[in-house]
């Protein structure tokens, strides 16, 4: 019978420090949260960021169950997921660019077209179906597993929860402060439109990068 115990303090501290450094480093997720927060406001950025963070739970469960390893080993499954994720990001980018056309509408009116719940779900999906994040979790989590114990899956679940918690705090903070900055910049309708174009362009760029496998 396996003995399920909590992570050791040293194990959790080392993992948390590494996770914070990775989350704060410029990457697709925090850049998406940053650009969306600047374009659509602090609440929108926070909702999308929270969705991105909670999407990590999907990768945690897949890694703990060994499903991630199966996806990584199957070229067809990985390619299909990569293309699906890229097309979804492309759709999000085109939606953001479409918002740029509404340059004469107040900021709140533009944001009202998309509820916070929708933005949360979009962030959740954008992270959950990203195959590169699947590979990251598959490579990152096991490095902090204590191999002297027989509960590797349980340890990975705990590590994934720690990663998700710190990512939620970091992404929400990025979305919130980006929204504050964007609110100042978007007082000029033309500049607000360019913020939407910038946000949409970033999503499109990430989509092309993901689909091309680069």
C-alpha cells in the first residue's frame, strides 16, 4: 500500500522558487495576459490570467496519469493538438483585432461585448490545449519528485497545484496592472484601437508559431 504524504518543506520551497522564475520570465502566457489586460482592462486581464493559470491543472493531471507521455510519444496526437491550439489562438487574435474597429465606442462598451466568464474560459482553453505546455509539465514536474518515495503521481499532483497557485497570483497581478496602464493609454480612442491591434497581433503571432511547430 502506498503512503501518500505532503511535499517536504525543502522540496516545496525549491519548486516554488523555480516556478516563480519560470512564470515571471517573458513567455506566451504572461505576454497574452499583459496584452489583453492593456487592451481590455484590469478585470478582463485578471479573468483571462486566472483562466490561463487554472489551465495548468489540466496538464498536471495528464502528467500525473501518464497521458502527457502518450501524447508526446504520438506524432499524430501531438500535431493534432498543436494545430487545434494554434487555430484557437488565431481565432482569439482575430477577435481582438475586430475590437480595434470599434474605435468610437467607450472602453466599457467594448468590454461588455465579452463577459469576464468568457475571457476566463478562453484563458483556460488557450493554456489547456497547448501541447508545448504539456511537454513542459512532463519535463519540469518530475525533476522535483522524490524518487525514494513510491507516490510519484501524488507528488506531481501536489507540485502542479503549487505551480497553478503561484501562476494564478502572478498572472492576475500582471493582468490587473496592465489594465491600469491600459486605462491611461486608452483615453485616446485611436490609441485604444492600436492596443487591441497589438493584442490581436500577438495572439496571431503565437498561433503561427504554434502551428508551424517553432
